[in-house]
C-alpha cells in the first residue's frame, strides 16, 4: 500500500478504512487504559498526525521500548474522526514497524526548546524541529515562486559558471580555485605562475553571475540566474554567509525605470504567493519568532514602493539630525541603519533609492548625464534594509572603458565584456536579490545562518 503524506491526510480530513503513514515520532504519551498516543511528523506540513496504538496489537510489546522521540516508524491503520481538540482525524494503529531507533539517552532533540546556537551545532538534525521545518518549507515555496514569476514572463533560466576569472564586484573577496600544491607553488619573478595551474590562469568561485548573464540577455532579451555564489569576506555577523544563493535577472531594452518596476512587481508577487501557500508555517513563525511577520508582509503587498533619489535620501537623513553610528553626507555609502530608518520611520514601507554617486558604485553601471551619478537602484525593506541592488548597465564602449580605467581595472581581463558594447550593443538593465536575505525577512529569523540548510561561514565548513 502506498504511503500517504500527513499534509494530504489532514487536508482531506476524511475517514478511511486503511492507510499507511511513515515518519518520525515527535512525542509519546501512555494512558492507563492500555493505549499509547503518538504524534507523528513526516515533514510535509507543520502539524503532526496523532496515532492511537492499542497495546494489544501484534508485536507491540516487542517494539514498545523503541517507540521513542526521534524514532522512525511506518504505521498501518484506520483513519477516524478525532474526539480531541485541534485535529480532525487520528489514526488507529493496526500494525507498527520501527525503521530506525533513537536512544532517548543520546538523541539531542528530546527537549521541546533548544537555542538556535545549539541547533547550529547539529545542523544535520535541526530540520526535525518545527521552526526549521517551517523555514525550509517557506524557502522551498519562495524558490518555486521565483522560477514561476520569471517563467510566466518569458524569461530564460540561465546557468552561469561557478568557476570564473571575473571579479564582478571588484572587491577582491573571492575564493581561489587551484590544483597547485601548497608546498610546491611555481613562482616566476616573484609571482605565482598560473600557467601551470589547471585552467592556466587564476580562477575563483563566482561572487555573481551578472556579467555572464549580460552575455545572454544581449542575445535572448530576458534571462535570469538563480544559483550559488561565494564571498571570502571574513565576517561573523548575523547578516553574512560565505556561500549563498543569488537571483539575478538581466534584461535587454530595459532602462532604470523598467528595472525598478520589475523589482517591485517581483517582490509583490513573491510575498503574495508565500502568504497564500505557506499560511500555516507563517502563522507559526509569526507566533514563535516574530509577531510582526504577517503585518510586515501585508504592508509590502498592499502598498506601492516609495521612490526617491539618493540625493533626496541624504537630504532627509541630514535634516533629521539623528545620532547615527555612521555619519551621513553626500557621497557616503548608506548603511543598514540609514536604510532601515528610511523604510521603517520615514516612509513606513518599502523604498527604492536610485541615482547613486558614481564613485561608490561598480564600473558596469551607466553614468547619468551629470557625470556625478549612475543609474543604480536599491530596494529597501523595513527591518532588513537592502534586499535588491541593481542598475542600468553601461552600454557605450567608450564610457565603459573609461570607467574601468578610473576603477584601475585591467581592460584586457574584460575584453569579452567590452565586445558586447562593440558588436550590437543595446540598452539593458538587471538586479540581484540575495535569496537568504529574502528568506530571513519572510520568516523573521534573526540570523541568516538559520535560513540556509548548511551555513558556510569563516572557520565553519562542516555540518
């Protein structure tokens, strides 16, 4: 007989003569009347299915000691209406098979409440908790809806390389990929001779698929990437990961306003979709993690985003005369405290800031006519700050070359990128969304390490 998922069983809520479920024991309670009440979870939903096991069923005595929290079981039984509160049906067990035991003296999830710090130390077991099960189901739905949004609009899903020679951000914080042995690295004139390496030149793990995405946008019009990226930033904060996922659409024939419109439509779509399809998990997280989750989600879905220039944002912040940790003046990089104050206190909703100073933005962003600002935009959310960063890309060969030189980049390293401006260049734009930051905001989790299955951070690459 085929296994039934608990989500489907509870969703239908109908009595059935015989079904099979498989899952893990969450709790066990024994009654004086010769019955055990087992709460079974299979991860398909937040709720458990209650199983009533009569101690007189075949072989119960032989498996009774094995039916402990954490053990894995298969149960065949009759589904009946439940007299208990909070559940429509329960399973009356006819037979129980124990697939895997969990010694109650050693299983680390015996208690109901554990700190997130402790659970990070056992990330191979933490998915069995309610919180992490809910977070990962939300993450799954967001992944699906990202693909659905772009696919419905005719975008082409593109896989950009993980191994690359390009430092898109220009920060140099990249993990190197090499087969050279540490104890015998070839050196010529005081420099590593990468011609003897596997790829014949210095290669790294990508920090962004944007540049390669532009290649295909200038052939297929509209593409998006959704894949892993890496940054060797030695930061141990609740906002940083060394390995994380990015969503990066690139669109030919889009100017900055088109780019902002797409970003706003994209976030509206994602939040509406997750509210509809993950209501049970979000209500749980709203109760247990952050009581403002649902309110913040509705604030995003029900309001248009405020749009202001960087110059206007600086003027607003300067007039506040607020004692920020980082001072505010035209030309500075807006910090999280500035971004959050604008979105939380000033406008009380999502904000898009655009037209940033040229000096603080990467080489590939198109310069405005004033020569001082570039056509860049950031989307800010209350409580989080920046969630999306994007721009209209520089499509003029001469202007792009000039910006590369001003940033002290070797144009020969980007000859292929310059070729895109030499042969059939077109106006185009794009943006990047850090997926874990989105999941963090949606679920209310304080630490970004708790929204990715296996966090990779400085000094931490094992489970």
